C-alpha cells in the first residue's frame, strides 16, 4: 500500500508540524523525530530536551489576546446580526490556540499529557470549523440570531462534534478499544476517521462558508466591498496551509531545524480569523434586522 493512500498521515507528519501527529507515536519530541523528516529543534533546554517551536507559542498567545479583543468588540455591537454566533466561533479559536501552545509548541511534556491536549486540539478544529459554517447560515435568517434556539443549536451541534472527534482521537492515541487503531502503524499511520474529521470535514465547512457568504453578499446585499475581506481571509488561510504542507520542510532544512512553517501557519491563520471578523462586521453594521429586498445596493 502506498504512502499516498487515503487516510495516511505519514507524509504529512514527516514534512510538517501537525498536532494530530502526536496521536500516532510516543515521545514525539521534537516534532517529526519519528517520521524521518527535518527535526525541529529550536531551543536546547538541556538533558536532551528542546523547546522546539517558541515562535508558534508566542504567536498563539498573541492570537488568544487578539481573539479576546474581538470578543469584546463583538459585545459592543449590540444590534449586529450573529453577534453571539461569531463570539462562539472566536471562543472555539481561542481553545485551539491554547491547545496549540502545548501540541506543536514543543514543550517537553509527558506523552499522555501531550496526547490529551492533542485530542482537544483536533476536536476543537472540527467543532470550530463547523461553527464557522453555521455562521454563514445566520445571515440568511432561517432562525432569529442570538435566540436560545439559535445559540443552543450552535453549541449542541458543536459539542457533539467536539466530543465525538475527541473520543476518536483519544481512542486512537491510547487504544482503549482498538477499534480506531491505525491499520498501518509504524509505516503510514492510517486513520480514516481522523482523516475525514480533522482534514476533509473542516475543509468542506470552510469552502461552504465562503460560498454561502459570497451568495449572501453578492446576490442579497448587492455589495462587493465585503468580498474583499472574505477573499482576503480565504487567501490568508490558504497561505498558512501552504506553509504547513508544502514549505515547512524546506524552511526547516534551510534553518538547520531552528524554525519551520508552523509559526507562519499560526500567523496567517490569525490574520485570516481577523479578516473573517472584519467581514462579519462589515455586513452587519449594527442595523441589519433581517434579509429584505435590496434598494440602492443596501438594506433599508
């Protein structure tokens, strides 16, 4: 079976610093050590220990602070459509960044602790991308935003995905039942369930968010300016992924293991989230009660 077979993580883990890679091997310190790729060594702490990804740790902390500021700014927009819903997305992103400090930051943690943080991290990615997709539906006003029903649906559906993905990640890491064990352990680290939940499902949610918001802005709002923010968010996120999956190993080799693409991925993802918030702010403008026919390019 080739390493490119559907569900295999070996090549991803060899060439990049993905949190999910912590689930497949023990003592994944520094990242990539068990995969034969460029070893990200970072700062030597002595006793054969490294703080391998200080840049990502600092940027993750900055992302937490920025997200908290956006939460506060969202609270100030009392009449904005989807205020509570976008705040749920920001909270999910904060959880991701807290976990990222410990999953790809390269702290010399106990293996079980790192795997626990990793399970929460990958579960938060899945749930947060789902919440972002739901935010696209808010603009179409199928339900009144900010109501107990709307917020309850957001939280309950995200919680189901979070718990489900988290359990699969933990079962994969600790082999509680053996049901989710990699079928190619030691070679390709294959997990179809995690491949779908942690890579494909979030991608589908992000693409759907972009498409639905584009329809909302262009066909219903009749505007173009918000599309600049939305497209910028998409491009920034894509650049971050390119740094992770394509450029990371080359940066690592070029710097002799001092840095890789992980810190750039963290940086561009933060910029993408900021642009998503700016996009949301630009189409709400605090005075959009519900979709209605457009006159003169804006809602009345």
